[in-house]
């Protein structure tokens, strides 16, 4: 993430001698500008990888707005939905990558045939999170779960929310607690 951020910022300002530190600041400013353009009004980014910083924050709604835009970009959509891949770079060296999104792994209990992305996350301060995308019968649901207490809980929460999204809930079949009746 840092390599891409530095290279992008240097290209954006047209200065290959820009220090890495200044390039990260520039990239963060660009991220904040882009987020605002997408309607993410309650976010502020200070780094390209999402690691903890007092001034680095977001909301589930803002992440949903950003994810929705990212999903509209075919290459990002393809990458986020790929569970594993092998790539050979120009030098001939081979790299093997596995997506950390367990919803995409057929060997996991939380696997979903409808899952097609997007991004997992974790910090000690924020807990575990996942932005999940599910596509079923031509309809796509993007679900954001944050601050899950356990690794797999974020996936099960996402599956439950997507299930409700695909199958509208009939409130006549719900037994509501007395306080909500």
C-alpha cells in the first residue's frame, strides 16, 4: 500500500524526488478529497493501509459509499473477488496470493457461493471488520461489519445481513419484543 501510495503521489505532483513521508501526506490528502467527492463526509485518512492513527477514522456508511464506487471499477471488482492467484512478473519470478476474505474460500464454514469481495481489516483498536459483496440473481448487496469481537463473527454477521438484504423481511412474521409493539 505504501509503495503504491508513494508512486501515485509522486506521479500526481510530477516530482519523482518527493520524499516518501511527503508523498504519503499528499496521497492521504488525495484520499480525503476523493472520499468527500463520493459523499464520505465522516472520514479522515492519514495513511494508505488503515493502520491505527488518532486522526484516521471512518464510518460504516462512508465505507459503504467508497466500496460501492470501488465495486464499479471492473479491475478492482475482479481483484477483490479473486480468492487465489499466481502471477509471474517481468523478471520471471512467480508470486502466489491468497485473499484473506474467508467468504471466498470454499474450505471455510463461512464460505458463500454468492460472495464476490471485498476487503477485510483488523487493528487492535478497531477490532476486525469486513466489507463484503454478495451477488445473487443479478442483485448485489454490499455489507459493512465493524468492530467484531472475533475473527469469524464478522463473516457470520455479513452473511446474516446479506441474507436479509436478498430476502425482504416480512414484519408480520416477526415476534417483536413488547417494548417495540
